[in-house]
C-alpha cells in the first residue's frame, strides 16, 4: 500500500512509545492518523503535533472501540491501516512462594485476565472491527488491496521468561491469530501481520533499574543497545507498504534470544 495523504490509519497505544513513534512515521509520509489511547493528555498532545485526531478508547471494550472508530472515521475517513500497539506489561509466576512465610499462592486470576483482555482481546477487537470497516472500501490497484492490520506481540510470544506466563499468553495469542485472520480476510484484500519487538527504549522501561537494563543488554547481539521507537515505526510502515508480506511475523530484537530468566 502506498502511504500518502489518501490513506487513513489508526494506531492504538498511540500516545506513547512504539505507537506514538509509528503514528509519527505514518504522519511524516502524509497519512492521516487517528490515535486510540487511555492517556488523553498525552494522546491529544501527540495528535496535535502530527495533525491527527485522538479518541480516548479502552481497546479491551468493544463499545469503547466502536465509539472511537465512529469518531475517528468521521474526522479522517475510513482507515485502511490499523496498527495495534496498546498494551501493558506485568510479571507474576504461575505459583509463587512468599519469601518470609513460605505461603504458596496461585497466580492471581484477575491479574492474568486483565493482561489478556487488554493485550490480546483488545488487539482482536480493533482488528476485527477495523477489517469490517475496510471491507466497505473499494480495492486499490494493482492487487486489489483494501487494507492492512499489524499487531504488536513481543519476543515473549516465543521466548517467555520466568514470570511472563500471562504476558506471553497474551502475546502468543496475538502471534497465533495473525495467520487465520489473514486467511479469513484474504478474499477481501486485507493483510494481517505481527511484529515481535525485543527491547525498545519506551516508557515501559523507564522505571527499570540500571542493573536490570544492563542484564538485558547482555542478550543483545548486534547492535548492543535498546531499539529506538522510530525503528519500530519504520518497520511497521514497511510492512504496510510491502503488499507481499502477509500472515507473517517479524522479530525486531538485535538478535536476542531470551533464556529462562
Ligand atoms: N517497549 C518494548 O521494548 C516492547 C517489547 C515488546 C513488546 N512491546 C509491546 O509493544 C506495545 C507498546 O509498548 P510500549 O513500549 O510502546 O509501551 P507504552 O507504555 O509506552 O505504550 C503503551 C500505550 O498503550 C496504552 N494503553 C494501555 N492500556 C490501554 C487500553 N486498555 N486501551 C488503550 N490504550 C491502552 C497506554 O496508555 C500507553 O500509551 C505493547 O503492547 C508492549 O507489550 C514493547
């Protein structure tokens, strides 16, 4: 798909980090961009800076997504691109043993469900509802392409570490749904792909102690640094532009393969 001012896109999680960077890359190419995020202050600021629009949307709520889609489509037109970046992290073991008392505790189910709801179900809701809208548009030449959906998983979809059972479940689900979704939407000319980032310099890592960051650096092969969000945005744009990438995933991780801990 050629990226230009004829194209509208929605980026979820667009107020921060990878989503914000992706929104900026698309806007630089002339694309009209709508942002979905829970962080309204930051979302409005980014939207203002890139000439886009912002909707306060909780991606895990179908009603909230419907409202956001109505609002953004009225402002910039039906999107041909949906990029799912909204997500949360979190760490908890399947079963934990309290250090001081030795008490054994199963994983908090509410916590597990929250991560699945936002990361996995949120990505699914946005993808499905966006595809339904894309199907109302005519196909573009020369291949009859109507749209493209990209969701953000994580290397934890494949190399989940100790404590990542909930996060990895959510990201593994995102990875697994791309191929059947691409097959479901093939006749409509809508492509579906996934990006698996390693470690990117975003607010997710702001709280991290330098020693922990240093230990993560040890897993990076080349280049030996965290990724810059703009590098993720450029990859997302490339996956939008290249019509032959479909039902596919790309790891962007400086060659890192994560060990158990
Ligand atoms: N940064 C990394 O290194 C890295 C690595 C692997 C995967 N990821 C994934 O990339 C995505 C973006 O991460 P990031 O590093 O940019 O994080 P971030 O915290 O900077 O951005 C995430 C954004 O999602 C928004 N959000 C959270 N819950 C939401 C909800 N229910 N509805 C709408 N918006 C919501 C937040 O407000 C925030 O603006 C996440 O899915 C994350 O799991 C990031």
